């Protein structure tokens, strides 16, 4: 099924000189493994958040996909997105909502309100999801059938990224020294793990172990072991790491620290120059788990459109293209 995007049709040749320029199309078909949804934050307070749809097969891109299909703007600050049960959940931070669109036509299915400043969305069962929040000092519990907030889990401060392992959800809390552990059966915090200040990014590896980045105190990559002990892999003192992502193909972790850095989980070693910055402002990072490709955005001056670079697991540049303002999150159709 197709939906119509109200934009000019621009044909762009994909020769060796213009490989960085995607084909601009006016339609995008059903969400599938070939698609990448790109969250463009826009500028805070400007109401110019957007999503783009990139097709890996033909290197085409549809910009302003939500607005063109639903005839109104997405809102202010597109923070993140999640695909679950034929629905795409788009978290719009400063507009205090989550827009839910259908997989097959990208049309609005529901709007989840009752949120303060939502950040990340994670389904923990077929009928329930958790939503973290910047200002609410709580995690919202959402009923996925009614698309309503049905409860809250009180927290001490800002909650950010989440990762589920079994019946536990690990929630980062950047302003506090602990990661909260939530029991999904009772919707209560069952444990807290001391990790130090400044932990935002959190990921689960193929063994179910939880990894996170600490940017304050002593910067480090942290592994939470099965007994909830913490192993530290220290970074340089001036590091300000962000955007931790797991790559199942290479069994590695990637994060931004000026350059894009790689951590090999087996050898427990860093490669700080996996992708060199070259004066880019690396901002968003994503990993395509179907082939291991790494997507990284250059936000430039945070006002003009971003550029997205695609690299292989060996760090070779595959492709690049222009996206929209402040590209910060990638959702892959697999």
C-alpha cells in the first residue's frame, strides 16, 4: 500500500560523482526490512521536527513523511521511535506525546498523550510499554491496546534509555548514580545498581548482558554482570561519550566520542578511530542489525540539514546523503 507525500519529485542520478545525493521520491511503500526511519529532532521550540524514510535498496528518501501523510506537523523535537506489532511509535519530546502510525500506510492510528516530556518507548509485553521522561520523575506505563497511560512508576529524577533482559527492565538515570531495575510483572523498581553519574545510553548484547556509557565522574563503558556487579572499561578523562549502540553482526559496541569508537566485546578492547570525525559534528548513531552497517549523522551547525553517512563493519564508507535538521535517531525495519 502506498501513501502520498506532498513534495516535488526530484530525480537524482546515482553516479560516482553524486553518490551522496539520494533519490527524492514522493511515495514510500509498506514499512519493511529495506526501510530506515530517520528521526530529525528539528530545533527546540520551533515545531519543525520530522521523520524521513530512507530505502536501502534504491537509496531513495522521503522527507516530511509524517506531515505529508497526515496533513499536520509532527511537533517539537522528534526524540526516538520504536516499531512493534505493525505500528510505529514516534516519541515527540517537547510536544509531550507519542504519535502512533500504521506500518502499511504511515497514517495516524492514535496519539498517546498524558506525558510530560517523553524520551524513549519500550514495549515490555504485547499489551504494555514503558515510557521514560525528562521532567516527570516517573516512568509512564502505557496500555498498548487502548493507547492510554494507565499507571506510573515513581523515580528519582530524569529517566532516559531502557533495555529489557528477561522480566527486568534497566533504566538509565543521568542525574543520579544508579540504574533503576524495574520488575515488569509488578511495575515497581526492584533494585538499583551503582554506576556513577551521567549514564544515559544503555544497550543489551546477544548474551542478555547490559552495557551503558558513563559520561560524568570517570568516563567509562560499563558492563552489568548477571550478579549486578559492574565491570568498568575506562575512557580518557576528557571524554564525553554518547549514543551507545550494539552491533550483533560484529559483536561490538559503538559510541560517539568525537570520532565513532568501537569496543570489541570478545577481546574487550577499544578502537578509538573506527570512524574519524574530520571536523564533522557526529550527533546520531544507529546500527542496522540485518547487515551490521553503521549509520552516523553530522548535525553541522544544528540549524541546517544534517548529513548521514553509512559505514560497513570494517569502517569503510558505503554511502552518504542529506537528511533534515538535527538527525538524532535511526529505526531499522528489521
